[in-house]
C-alpha cells in the first residue's frame, strides 16, 4: 500500500469513531456553507466535511439495512390447515 492509501486508511479509521448524531448536528451548518460558493480554502474544506458527514450517514444506513436483512426471521413451514378435523397428535 502506498502512502496515499495509508493516509486514506488512517482518515477512514478516524472517521469510523465519529458519532453519527454529532455529525448530523453539523450537517445543516456545512450545507449552508457550501451553498455560499467561494473560491476559498474554507469553502473547499466545507465541501469535504459535508461529504464525510453524508458518507458516514450512508455507511450507517447500508450497514443497518444489511444487519436487519440478515436477521430477518426464517420462514418456517406451517402444517397445512385442513378443513374439518384439526391436526392432532396422540400424546401418552
């Protein structure tokens, strides 16, 4: 892995420790900043921060969806319901 990839891996590792609720509280602030375009480094940083916030939110949404999908109850076959006599077993 080259140094660029190492840097990105380190950034990703740091971002994974951020709390989504805390990031979401900053979403509106950075959304407003990027809507006010300028050629400044501050505007560029705001775009990156806004993108990171959205990336964490997307990652968590996908993660939660997959966890729920994998935990979906397995459908077990129920004995067919027959008209008339109920399905009974003799127990001694």
